[in-house]
């Protein structure tokens, strides 16, 4: 340790806080260095003066400690209040959070159910309004031709059936049901709905509105539905009223279709042969005779094609005839109040059923999305809590 | 250390013992730093409240006094940054009147003490802090370095300059005092 280093230690030599080896080094230096000794003396005087000055400093207030205790108590109260406030805040949030947790799904469910119900009613209203413009007092046959009668609502069903019909047994089924219904008009509307749900249509309707109040109201409707939906459609139609009779007929069209095809192929080959004869022959009489024969064969081909189409359609689409008859004679143009209430009750049950299904669907959606909803709720709660804590701190 | 652990547990008796043990030294240190009684008292309680709140964070890596004066150092510097307290004259308390001194000698001594106070107060806060901690609080230079968060050599350098300024200031105060007495 050199002179300067030792000189730097002198203040702490004077206050007696040096380590033993530092102290020894300083003492050795002081014994040999007059300048350091003089500095040490000077520092002792300074130290004494500063210490003496400190001793004359004013005393702190005797109430200082009680003031400190007050501040400590205030601090503790603040901490407790903050904790209590936070706990209280959480307690207050429980109903809020619970309400949110319940309200959000309920809002979703209600909205979804309302949409489903609205769609259901809209569809029903569309059927009703469609029927309302149709004349019911005159005989009404929508179409008699097989091509026109083919419903346009299910071309895919025909496309699916066509290839299968070439290999499987070709069965053409028809059904007839006769029903007593309370009121014929709603039953007709229901038949339209049933036919459309089955992918078919009502292809014929004869509605005989009674001219006398004592007469029964009767109607006959013909439904054309895809063959696979035959049974379900028949059951649905039979459920519209009190069943009087039900007849189901099934005709195996396989042989006939094969026969039609064979005859068609034969006729086409004949047509081709006649063409060749016409090309080869130079005699005008023979050409005229061949021309006449060709015309006859072509007519035969068209007829066979039409019959084949009819047979195939009869296989692909089943026909159901529904005879409706009112249970009692019509008392007036307006259905009785009980009937209206019954209709309203039936509509309400259908709507309730639709809403129940929608509710169940929404619950399943909520269950599936529960982790996301929970994560969002947690983030929102944390942000809320952080803001609350910041406000409390402020 | 045990006392601070007790304070951390919320023991007010331990806090009172600690408070009474360090109150005077702490107040003197802060009084020298901020040069005002009211402010020094306020800061004393600020520091003690920090002790109450932060006792759990004290790990015993230094002496409790070093930790305490470290807090006080930051409080005092903050106060000085915020506003520069007005230098108050030394309030001589005559706590220990020396019966051997006559009234004239006592007056001379009071005058000398006031001169020392003015000289010490005239130093910069960093210099008077080192002087106060060394000469009154008997702090080692390592403890002072820890209190003010500076290297040891910085403390020695500060003491070197503080001593030089103080020598000049004290000499000036002595000559003024002598002139006043002779006149």
C-alpha cells in the first residue's frame, strides 16, 4: 500500500473502522510520514467538530414514533381494504358472471330457435299460400302426361334409381287410402307438405266442395313420390285422418320392360335393315315400299320408347291416391272454433318440436365450443381484474 | 436480523424496538442531507414505513443499518431532486451544558458549532453524506459504498474532496468567528 492509498484510508482510521491489517499499515505510515500524521490530526479535529455538531442537532419530535405507528396502521388498513375490496369485488362479480354465463347461451339458443321456428313457419306458410290460390271448387288435374307429371323437385332420385332398375326387379307400386278427416282443406295442405317432404308432388287433385250444407266435403288427391319413399309417404298420408281403407298394389314390370327393350332393339335393327335395302335398291317401287315400311317402323319405335319410359317411371315413382272425406257435413264456410283451435294446437306442437330440436342443437354447439367460450371469458375476467387493480392502486 | 424478520411478520413491538434503536441516527443523517427538521422527520417516518413494508425483502446480506441508510439515501436524494430545502440555521439545543464553561465561553462554543454546521451544510449532498456517515455514524467505507450504491474508490474520492472543502470552509468560519469576537 502506497502513501496515497494510505492517505485515502485516514478518515476511516480516525473513525476506527479499518480492518486490522489496514490499521497496521496506516499506523506504520503515520509513524514514518509527518504529512500523513498531520492529516490524521486534522481529520480528528474535523471528526470531533462534526460529532459535536451532531450532538447539538435538534431532537426529533417525541410524537414521531406515534406518527409512524399511525402511518403503519393506515398502511395496514389500506392493504386490508384493498384485499377486502378485491374479495368484495369478486363476490359482487359472482352473480354478474353467472348471469353472463347463463345469458349468453340463452341468447344464442333463443336466437337460433327463433330462426329455426321462423324458417319452419315460413315453409308452412308458403305451402298454405300456394294452395290458397288453387281453385278448389272445380276439378283440377295438374298433369296427365308421364313426362309432365314427373316431379321436378327430385331429379337426383330418378338419376339414382335408373341404373339400379336395369338390374334389380322392376316393381311398380301404387297405393290407395281413403280417409275421414275433420276438415278437407287442411288435409289437402298437409298432403302437399307430405309430398314435398318425400321428394315428390301432388300430381292430381279433385276437390268437390259441397254445394249444400248437408253434403260431405270430399277430395281425391294423387301423389307421385320416389319409390323408396312410398311406404313412409303412405303412412304419413294415412295419418291425416281416420283410415277407411288402404290398398297397396305392386306389379312386377320387369318382364314388360325387358319385352319393351327387346322389341325396341328389334325395331331399331329393322329400321337399319330397311335403310340398307333403300341404299342398295335402284327400283323406285321398292324404294317407296321400303319408305312406307320405314315410317311404320319408326312409329313403332316411338311408341315403344314411350311405353318403356312409362314403365320405367312407374317403377321409379310410386303413385298414391288419397280419398278424403269430411267426417261431418260442412256447417259453413268457416271451420268451427274447436277445429281452428285444434289446428292452432297442432301448429304450436310442431313449432315446439322444432324449437326443442333447435335448443338441443344449440346446446350441443355450446358444448363443442365450450373451451373457446371459457378461454374468452377467462381473458375478459383477467383484463377486468387488472383494470380494477390498477384503479384501486391509483 | 431476527428483529427484521419479526417486523416482516407484522410484529409492532419489534418495529418499535427497531425504530427507537435507529430513530436518532436516521434523523441526524436525514437532517444533514435535507437540512430541515420537519422534512427530516417526515422522511424518517417514510423510511421507517418502508422498513415495515419491505422487511420481508431483507435477506441479511448487509447490516440492518446499512440497509436502513440505503433506503434513507434514496429518500433523501428524491426529496432533494423534488425540491431543494431551505438551509435552516442550527438549532442549538444545549442538551449537555458544560458547567465548567462560563457564559462567554459557551457563546464562543455555540458560535463555533454553528460555523461547523454552516461549513458541513455548504458541502454538496454527496460530500456531506460521506462526511456525516464517516465522522458521526462510524460507517466503514465499504458500508458507505453500499449505502450510496457506488464503488469504494468513488467514496474515497468523495471523502478526499469533501475533506479539502471542509478544511477551507472551517478555516473561513474560524476567521469570521475570530473577527466577530475581536470586534
